[in-house]
C-alpha cells in the first residue's frame, strides 16, 4: 500500500512537471505516466525472484473470490438499486 501511494504521488508530480515544463499538453501526461508505472511494475515482476507469486499482486486473483464475496456484492447492488428507485441515493 505504501508503494502504491509513493508511485501515485510520483505520477502526480511527473504530470505536473510535464504540464508546466514541456510543450506536451496535460492530457497526454495523464495518459503516459500511469502506463510508465505499470511498465515499471512489470519489469520488477519479471526481474525479481520471490517465493510469492507477484502476478497475483499485480493483476489480482480472480479465482480467489469466495461465495461470501459474491453474495455480499449481489446484496449491495440490490440495496443500491432499491435506494435509487426510491430516490434516496
């Protein structure tokens, strides 16, 4: 979580630098910086030896969803739909 925060802040700083110091428009900086961070993560995963499967950390473990997670998601979405139909949300 700390790494995500650090890379998020560094992306914001890089976008600000690109916008203020170069002729590149700000929207292009918004597109380029997150891709660079993702590419850096992919390089780290491919070059780092670890006992932990790092692809699960980067992409998530789709098969790790339990029945309880599915039930909670369905109940939450039905509750939200009910609230919106009443005009409460």
